[in-house]
């Protein structure tokens, strides 16, 4: 329940002032929620409240996720746990915020009468700067550049929860990025439901490539810029050129394809076909040599036939992605896909999920083996307990929390939050190991 609490990541911010109201924030769900949770924490500090861990809090705010069934269950379980702590007298108030509260406000009011307040999602401010990165280690941070989505994918509830798509002003984003770079942040992750749509609402054009070029101008030379996430239908040649030419931009593209079968993509309203998907992947490989590609797939979507699934399975072999996440279709009320015919039995979806994961494990192991003998930069994140010569970090090809790590052996101490050059000596399905040089 207390995943990524301040106690774990920023113990120095825990106040001991007994007169202040002590507030803890639990962040659930995506990295965009992380930005919103940090905004809440900044507001609490400005109002004079003391930021705390759950164990020492008077008030606990849980920022929930309501995107798919598993996320909803995690949010509900957390609310139940917090109300139990309140019943025991260990905390005084429980506040439920975020996507679940926005999506199911009436139901939650009836179900959880002991919750002291419900808050929906925060509206995006175009001009305001982001709050300090309370919930990430000092060496990396997230910057949200846009909110919601206008793609209207048939399986997705996000537009109904978040409202209309909105971009932040370029000047505000650049101010955030510059400030983070100046305070020593080494990795800035640029996030949004669809960052490739950035600018369409306020500048009437896809402005991500321009924004990225300007970001490069305001950050220091020892900073990584990483883009999360790119809709495949909106990736421009100009954007690929910026990624290819600028060393500070990670050669890492997170492109949620969701499927490759033309019929399933049409049912999903993804504005892609099998042919256009293959063409995009081939173009990226040509224009950005050595790029790492991450994607997600949904199996068990209504109408997914054995033929559709076999095409997806074959695609993983013929067009291998370095990183793949797989989800079983979650039927969400209020979405266009909710009443689609041809529901796939849960047992069938589970088998398809397991087959995709098994196939990708073999692909990932094969692709990782390419790096043995190579030397590249690794962002050092932690020292393995009780081992002075063993650290863990990430390469530019590994996003925080979702990808693998690099195990680093060294004969001299390394600095957490700084880069080290590492020669790769071994590989596993998802991780690498090597020696600091």
C-alpha cells in the first residue's frame, strides 16, 4: 500500500512538527498520476501542512487509477486498507482522488461512507509550472506536456475520465525542463497519454519535434530526454530525425501498437493497418540505427480470431521489439468496444497472453545478447545491499519501473544518480550485467 512513499524516497522531507497536519499521498497507476500526486503534495506544503509517510500521517490521500480492471481492484483494495487504519485510529482522515473517483463518484459515495472526501482528476494548467518531483529519486523526473487523448480508441476510457485533450504551453514545459536540469536531474521523462499529439489544440499542428529540439537547448550535456508514449499513427519524420540526431534524446521509442491485425486495429479505431504498422517499424529501424522499441499489445479483444492472434505472434518474430508488454482485454463500461460481439473467453485470452509473453522472452534474450562486449553509459541508481562492488542502473534503453536493469560490478565506489561507462559481460532475458570501466 505504501509503495513509493516519501519515507522511502525522500526521508529528509518528513516533518516532525507535531502542530502541523501531517499528510501522506499514495500514488497508484501511471506516471501521469505521479505528476498529479506531486502537484497535490506541493499544494499541501504551500498551505503549511507537513508531508509524511502513511505510518505517521493524520490524513492520507490516495490518487487512484480507474483505467482497467486490475488497476481498479488495486485502488479499491487500498481504500479498504486505509479505512481499516482509520477505524483503528491510526489515521484521522481518508481522501480519495484521481481517475477512479472521477469515473465512479456516485458508486464510491454509496460504497465508502467513511471516506472523508472524494476528488476527481486535476485539470491541466497550460501556464503553471509543475511541482517538485517528490515521488521520484533526485536523479530522474517526469514532465507532463499534455493530458487526455483525442484518438477515441474503442477500448479506452481515458477521454471519458480526463476530458478534452489539452497541451501545456511550450514556455511552461521548457521552464520545467530547465529547472530540473539545473537541480541535477539526469533523466527527464516527457509524458502524456499521446505526446505525439502535443500542440494540436493550441498550435494547430504536431509540435513535439519543435518542443524536443528546444528542450535540448535548455538542458545540460549530461541529461537524458525520454519520450513516453508515441501513438503510431502520429509519428512524424521530423520527430524521428530529432531523435536520431540528438545524443541527449534516448534512442528509445515507446509505441503502443495494441495489435497488428488490420481487422482488430479497425475495431479498436487505431487508425493503423498491418501494412502501415510494418512500414512504420521498418522506417524507424532505418532512420534511427540502434533504436530500442517498446510496445504493448492487447490480446482477447472482441472478435480476435485464432488467425488474428497467429498474425500477432508471427509479427513478434519477424519484427522483434526489444521491450513488449501484454494485457488481456479489459471490458470497460462507457467505451465503444463494451458491446462489441465476439467476446473471447477469459481462458483463451489467458493462454494467448502466456504465449505472447513466452515468445517475447525468447526474443528479448536474443536481442540482449547483442550487447555483450559493448560499452555504454549507465545511470547508476542503487548499490546492492551489503555488496560494495555491485550496483544497479539503467541504460538509455530502459525506462524507469517498466524495463530491465544493468547489474554493474566495479572495483571503486560509484555515485548514485550519476553516469558510469559499463562494458557488458553477460545478458539475461531482460537484464544485462557488466563491469564499470
